[in-house]
C-alpha cells in the first residue's frame, strides 16, 4: 500500500503560506520607503526578494493545482511507473513522500483533466506559463531579467483569485495574521492588529489602485465608500501633526442599494447598522449615519456621518 497520501488541505495550506510570504516579503521592503529613497533604487537593490518571490509563487500555484488533483486522487500526482508501486499484497508499504511527484507540463495537464475548466479563470494558463518561465530562468541561474514589484504583487493576487476565487487573498491575509502566536485578545493588541490590516489594504491601494484591487473582492470597492464606525473610531494614525483618525474609507453599503441600512467593512470584516439621513454639515453630501453613542433619557444620542465623521447630538427615537 502507498501510505500517508496527502490531502487537499495539506497542499492548499502550504501553497497559501508560499503566496502570503511572498506578499509579506515585498511589502516589508516597501515599508522602508522614504522621501529620500526612490522606490526604483530600493528595488534595484532588492531584486533578490522579487526573484525569491517568483520561486515562492510558482510553488504556491503548483501546490494549489496539486490540492485540486488530490480531490480526485493523490495517486494521480505520482510520477513513478505503476509497475514500480509496492501495492500488491505482501509487498512492503511505501510512503507517499518518498515517491516522485509530477511537475510542469504533466502537472498542468493532470490539473485540467481533474477540474471543470469553466471553474478556472481563462487567464490562469497564461499566468502559470509566465511564472514558470521566469522561475526556470531564476533556478538555472539566469536571473538577469529586471523584475518589478507591482507586477509580482499582481501575480500574487491573480494566483489567489484565479484558483481560489475572489476574496481569497484578503481572507488568507487575515487568517494568517490572526493565527500569529503574538496575537492576544486584550484591547491594546486588538487596536494594534486592526491598524496593521488597515495599512496592508492602503499599501495595495496606493501601488496598484482601486481598479486593479477591485478584481479581487466580491464587494465592489469602486462603489461609494464610507468610514468604518469601528476602524475610524478606534484607529490612530501617528503623523507629524499628532495622532489623527484614519480618513480612508473601506466600508461599503451592503447590498449596494440607495436604501441599504447596513455597511460592511473590508478591514475589520464586520457589518454595522446605519440610518439614511442627510448630513447637516454644509459641504457634505453624505446620507449614511451610525449611532456612535447611545444616550439615555437625559443624554442625547450621538450620530456620526460616515462620509465626513461629523458628530451630531440628537434626542430622537430611531
Ligand atoms: Zn472596519
Ligand atoms: Zn457628513
């Protein structure tokens, strides 16, 4: 018998680790950007990080293809001839990890034989070939091609979206983060955690733009965006002028309809009930308000406009 055959999840988890790690490696370098260090120079110096990212992305993509093949049978991944399998009665067991598995063209063809081709984005084949060619050059010591960080970031996002669907990149970033052993559920830590997530989406938006990012979320992030009641209330951004509330908007009406009474935030992944009422601030066209602080009989309620964060005292019932 062939023992210890891998499962869908075994391959998937390792594949996601590879893809997320390559994202972290790139964002980590960009975090060192300053006004005196042009990004181009920074990346000329750090080309090795982009080359190792390509190797990781390639491993990630192949892992996700192997995961899918495992849904049919992990034995389809074996490269050894069947006449070499120790599978007859009375023959010694073989461990899956000691056998050779398929790669490259064989893997690609087996993958497409196992899936409904329509379930995979038609651009996947082109992406895989591009990464495979670049990765082979790097592995064989021909890594002279200059790589661009934004292209590699797009490779990572596309790998997730083509193979695991929209939202899978962001979900994986969140899951990976909250599994961190340093994460503890005391209040200080939570603030810190949300801020880190907030920075990650801002980072991607800054370099790739909303139109590109929008391809990877099921929510239309090009729709009118609102301040998140939680992230804006609790977020603290340290700037030269002191501590400011974050001003960028990652909450959206859910569903995106004129009379919707819920906003959902991508960063903290929570939904908030809102009312639809025009903001009293002169230059604000917002009409989505959140009950920030519920007053009692003597104290007014405090409603906040999720477009301009104008706070209003009001004694109203609903
Ligand atoms: Zn939020
Ligand atoms: Zn307003």
